[in-house]
C-alpha cells in the first residue's frame, strides 16, 4: 500500500469545504489530478500508480466512491460501482485473457447475480457467492451443451439438469460436477435410465428402459462420466492481480486524520474487520447481506428516527427437516418417487384448450411401487405403496399455464434435499410441508376437500387462464399415496405455490378474513416472531398501494371473490406478508403497540429504496401480490372498542415490500358449515363469525379488504 503525503502549504490557506481542481505529485511517485477538498480527493479525479494501475472516476473524502474505472497494467479493467475503495455494486470486469464478468460485487468479490462470458465461447449466468458460482445458475458450453441447476464453490453441486446438443439429458443430483445420487438419464429417442449414480461402479444402481424392444442393452452408465461429460469442463475464473482496495492510498494530513498541530486523531469512521486480501470476514458478510441483499444500517444517533429505530427480527427458516427416523420419512420418499414418476412420464403435447373428459372425476391413474422395483418404477428403500394421479392432464397443463419448468419442479420436490414439515397442523388438521427451496407447499387433504377441488377444477382452470393476475392459490398437482398391508392408509395431498418464496425476509404475516370472532392470536406477545401468523384483530396497519397497483388490486379481488362465490366457497383468507424496508414518521410520538411492531435493525436508506424502485430487474419481477413496493401506516384501536377490526391511522409510515394472495379456497358451504353458522349465531353476533353463506362471506370479505387496502396519495 502506498502512502501519499499531500500537504502542500496552499491547501491550508483555502476555506474549509471549498472544492477546486488540483494536481498532486506524491512522494511515492504516484500522481493525482482532479477535484480536491479539505486536503482530500473529492469529486471526479484520476489517480496513477507507479506500477501502471490507474483509477478514473468519483471520489468521496479520499476514497473511491460512486462510478469509476480501474485498470491494471496487464490490460484487465473494472468499470462500475465503488464503495469505500472496494468494487461494490454493479460492475463489469474484463481480465487480461478477455473473459468478461458483468453483475454484482460485494467488497471486491463477485457476489449476487452475474454473467461470465469466457473467451473460449462458454458462458455462465446465475448466482455467485464470495467470488465463485454458488446458488442457481446456467452454464452453456460453446458446443451448446448446457447445465441448469445448483452450484457450490464453482462446481455443479445439488439438483440440476444437463442437456446435450444431441438431445440427451440428465436430471438429478450432482456432486463435484458429476452425477451423484438419484437421477435419470434420457435419450432423444425416449429411452431412459433411472437409479442411483456414482463414479464408483460398485455404488451405481439403476434400471434401463429402452424405447423399443430392440434398444441398446449394452449401454453402461459409466459412459456418462467418461464420454458424455468429458467435454463439459467448467472454466475457472482468473484471479484479480491486485485488488483496488489494496491500492488505495492513506491520506495523512486530512481534516479527519490530523489536528491543526499535525498530530493524527481518531477517525470518526468505525474500523471494520477484514482479511489481508481485503475480503470481508464471515460475520461482516452476514451483516452486509441480511437475507435480502441490502446493507444493514448501524443504529447510530444520526440515523435514528423520532420514534426510535424500526427493529426487525431475523426470520428463521420454517419447519423441521424430515430426516431418517422421522415418523413421516417413508411418506416423503413415497411422495418424491410418485412425483418423479408423474412428471417424468412421457406425455403428448397438449394445448390449453382441454377437453371436458380431462376434468372427469374418474380421470385418475394408479401406479404400484413395489420395493424391488418394476418395469415402470425404480427399486426403493420404502415400503410398497400405490400412487394415484388425479386429472393428470389438467394439472400438467396448469403447470404449463403457470410457466413451471418440469425439470425445476421435479428437482424442487424430488431432489436430494429433504422436505420440511411445519411445526403443527393447521386448524383443519392438515399437515403442511415445504420444499427446501421454499417454492412449493404440500398440504395433506381430507377426502371432502379433494372432492371440492375436483368439482371446481373446470371453473378454476378457466378462471386462472382468463385472469393472469389472479390472487387465488396456484395448484400444481393432486395425488394420493395408499400404503399396502393391513392398514390400507390413504394420504391425499395437493401441491401449491408458496406465496412467500422470496429472497426478502418476511417480517410480518397476517391471515385476514374480515371476521372478528376468534380472530386474535393466542400467543403471548413475547413469543410473536416473523413466523407467527397474525389475524384480523392483531392487524395494526393500513396497506397503501400506488394508484395503478391499487386499481388493479380492486378489480382482481372483485373477480376472484365472484369466482369463489359462484363455486359456493367460503372461509378463505387474504394472506399478507410484509418485508420492512425503512421507517419514516411524521411525528415523535412513542409507538403505542410496540409488541405488534416488527423488531430488528435493518433500515436501508431512502436512496436504496429509490434505487430498488427504479431497478429494471426488480420491476420485471413485480406482479400483483408479488414483490410489490408499498407503504404501510400504523393504526391503533380505541380502548373502548374490543372487536374493532380497523384501527385509527396514526400517521406513522413504513416502506415495505408486500406479498399477498387468497388462500384456503377449498371449503364449501356444506351441511357442517350451515350447522356451525346456526349454532354460533345463537351465541355471538352473526356478522362476526367465519361460517356464513358464500354470498355474505364474499361481501363482508371485500368490504374489509377495501378498508385496509387504500390508494397511496
């Protein structure tokens, strides 16, 4: 690191805070030319090092900050964002060989979403972590072979799909850039091999299914490792020769570094822990990336709001992993085997115009899964079971309508990662499971619910096809596992989209019906956390949507409620999730309902929020109810109104990212609900209970929703 003493006498004769152009020949031999203030580069300037490195761009109080370009004598260049001397933000790096990376950086490291184009014609587009491919990404070789799936430390690792230019493909588990674990290899002619994969032939175990009786039975799976994958080598990233932060000079003599007598004083900037190569420590990386990709703001007096900081608890991953020994471990294996069979089964292409016969309740397929395997099913370690697909053509077409990739769907549910079981069953007694990537939720079903879904399936299909922005739950499959033996137990389940599958932490979640009886969380305030689902009488916010979003929201709620009313459905809810971005208030009153207010210390600046709203990639991911920027206003209930559904606005606002959708749409107004309505109406206000006629339920639900969602003026 060079040390530059820029202490010309005329600097001290200028007024503090004046910016002017300066040219500084430094004792180290380095040279700076550009804007200068308070004895520091400040504004736009150029710095030349004696070894040939050069920086041209923006400076802030002696540090590279903003847009700039750094070049190395080798010919490598970086152009993009800088923060405190680091490549940090969005930027493009071209190394001396010609390889190009364009994407996100955190403290000199590729970290976030980015694209790497190699000079040999290969290309990677996906997630990076600490300088290597890590997360979900796509790698395409120059011969048009390509891999889509999970990465770890620069290698294909996890669930993924390799597709060769000749039409062959492998779907399954990977480890160290080779198939490892459960997987299926398919040929372009329809033949396939399914089983357990390993480079060690002793661990390889599977079954080959030729497309014709005269298929190639001599094929050996080890050929995939030594022939098919021989040219699929992932290029490595060339090391950056010297990090820009290591080249930044220390400016002695600045107003922040030295007193009038020339002695150095303690800088106002808090020191940060770094390794010798400029990389951030693990602890600091977690602070910088607090689950949402945004920088946490220190809780200092300078950024504290009049109400105190908006404190947000870190959200923990929901549920318990179903590992070996768990009571539902075999059921999970059965489910994964069945899904893999259903989705992987060859089927003719279908149009979106389905025949009425596809919706017939008798339209279902049974498949037997013996433990030793069969002509159509692989051997497995679970007990023998039967598998049923309800209306398979309809649900396959729904997945197509919802733009769900078959390989991604299968990998999410059937990959090596186990499902997670939510801690307790819902009010209906159903159990819920989440896929490891949080994309899909699996719910066990009662027979009555299954009948309701099959009955309303034609109307549901037409509704979601006509309404691109529908808020009702997305269904992807309806299945049944029947265990053989004396028990003959049947477990029915439906696969749904998870509304809260997002990179943002959900800090508050509400289940809202528009009724008041029993609609208060029973947990003590000390136990309420980001995974607690709050109810109508817990709600202490108004949701303010931008004009265009609000108008679309009102139209869609009306359409969805009309559809549910026609299908005689009631007891549904609007599930709302909030990710708090920033707090700002119009008064200095102390919060009156702090127990229901999020806690934690993640408060991005207004500038970050503005950048979020203008970021094209964020705009592209927004849709009604998904990833929407909004504001919420705190409300308080009157002490004399015990069952007041909507509180009084306080003028305290918070910037949020909001998620919402209509859930629990499989309860029809059957005889049990009619009896429940009659019984509770004798004890409570009939308008306060959930069990009411679908027409009345729809009207009450809409009235409530349009009181808590308002246009942001």
